[in-house]
C-alpha cells in the first residue's frame, strides 16, 4: 500500500510539473497567435474595409483555438450582450484568459487595445494596432526567456519534488 | 424611431423617451453639444432638455453606434461632415477638423451632433402631379428656400413617376443623389421608397452623374437635386437634348431672383422648362406652392394641407 501511495504522489507531482512546463511553452505560442490575429485585423480594416463585426468573423476563420474562440464570442455578442463595446470586449477577454495560457501583462495590453477599437480613423487605428503588437512582441520575448529558463526545469522539478516528499514520508 | 433611440446610451435613451413621449411625429432634429443641454427641434417650436448634458463618454458611445463600432470606415463621412443611418436619417457632425494641404481631411474630435429625422411623406406630391403631366411629363423646375420641402417633394415625384397610376404607366426614373438626401442610400441601397422603376446614383457629382445615367441606364425621367453651377447647367442641357425629361430643384425665393443668377439665367433663357413650382414657406414643408407654366402664367394659387 505504501508503495502505491508513493507512486501516486510521484505521478501527481510529475503531472503538475508537466502542466506547468506546458503552460510556459504555450504562452509564447498564444502570444504569437494574438499577434497574428491583430495583423489580420489590420488587413481586414485596411483592404477589405469591413465593419468590426465582420472583421471578427474573418479573423475567427483564420485563427486556431483558443484565439478563434475569443473572436467567435466577440462576433456573436457584439450586438447582444451590451451596447457598450468595452463590456463585450472585457468579458470576452476574461473568457480567453480562462482557456489560454496568456499572462496578466497580455491581458492588460489587450484590454487597453480594446478601448481604442472602432473610435479612430484609419491611421490612428493602425497606430494602436502597431502599439499593441509591439507590446506583445516584448511579452513574447519575455515568455520565450521564461520558457527557456524554467521549461525543462519545471518538468524535472515535478518528479524530484515527488521523490523528495516520498523520501521524507518513508 | 428605434433607429434613433438605439444610438443613445441607456440612461440618455430612457430620459429622451420620457421627454419625447408621443412627440416623435413633429420632431425634426435632435441636437447634441458636448456639456450642453440636448436640444429638440419640432416643426413649430424648440426646447432644451436642461437636465440632459451629454459628456465625452456619451459622445463616444453615440459615435460608436453611428459607425457600427467602425469609425475607421467613415473616412468619407468624416470629411463630408455627415453620415446617413438606417431609415434615411442623417447625422450632421462638427468639431475639430484636421486638414491636409489646406483641404479638409477629417473631423477628428466630434463634439457637435445634429440628428435630423428623415420623414418620407408618401403622397406629398400627389396633388401636384396632374399639373406636371400633359401628354407626358414636363420638364420641371422646383424653386424653394431651405426647409420649404424641395427634397420631400422631389422624392415623392420620383416615387409617383416610377410607380405609375391608373392613367399613366410607370416610367424609368434616374435619380442623381449628390448629397444622399433624396434616396438616403446606405452602401447604395435607398432607405426611402422611390418606386420600383427607379435607379439611384448615390453621392455622385450631378454633372457627371447625369451623363453616366443617360449613357448607361437610359432613364426616361431624370431627377436632380439642387442644381447651381455652370457644369450642372451644361449637363442638364445635354440631358434635355437627349430627350430625357428633367425634374430638378433649385435654391431660390422667387422666379425673378433666379433670373439674376448667371448659370440659371442661361438655363431659363433657353426656354426648356415647361413648369415652375415655387414653394412657399409654411409650417408644413411642401404643402403650399404656386405653379407657373412655360410662359410664366400662374396655373393656380393654391394652399392645401397634405
């Protein structure tokens, strides 16, 4: 029985370690996807001259999960949830945070970006997109660094923690 | 009036609805100024809602609703200073203007809004029509000061001609709508009923528009708003020589005054207009007018409710 318990403990901590590591690995990936989505948004605004809602629809079709879920929600709720676009954007962002590995900083960047959407003429709108993208670029570097620093360590740390606790308890 | 009240933030909307109960009918304009009381203009009167002062957030909200959250698409509108919304209502904009090489680029900070409520008066021109028809429609010039109902009248004329009646079969009508007032189109779709045989050239310069229409759409009747410049007159003469019936409006107070304007004088001296409709200023726009025939004889002097 003792051995079974020990095994389970190690399995659990290992799993936690892997989960942590995968979050670290996914964060840069998701940031990249958001950046891509912003680039598509810019193109849809500039070349297709689509209204915001249609632009969201177009982005939704071109992006992978979880970003696509975010734009899908925006597209569907834009005229239902609230007349205030900021509210819809904020709520969608909250949901995105639950299903993606984006960090606090990215959330703040996107939140700020949402405040500017649809209120400016094209040139200003484009500047805001660039600004958000350059902020995200910085976070991306940061996320990459973190992954390199802690990614592998997180995995081994999980196993080792498990072993350590088992040894203590035995 | 849902198209209009949906523009406002919830709180303003309820307050406005309360202030306006049963008074949508005579309402002409809702004017908003930053930090100033909202002003309502009715047919006969105007009033200020002293307790309603829209702030910056209200303006942002309204502008977002106006542009469907996509102000970046409104370049043209921001340069022209107005936009047309669903239902044909027009919203005039004013504020801080950005210029590029001396010409207006866009209104950057919108701080004044004038929501002008469009009311299509179906049947406004019905009483007028028999005078414009005598074995075919006559070339007609409608003369009126601002707010006398020129556009209302010409819109209904377009509708009646292209719908036809028991005695008169419907004709192909071409409307050149330079200021998007006759049809109030959004993305080329007219928001007012102009009849089933009407084609609209929206936001197109009149002179070019008339020629384009004649070349490509073969209209039998051309309807043009607010002619004025030499180029307009040139194109009008061209159209008339092409055998198209022209019905147009012009800004003015009396026939004699028109003769003093060089471009119009040229048009009148050719003797091509067979009917002149002079609109009078009354409380109900488009309801009172005098009609002259080609030799400037008064065909009637009538005052009638619509």
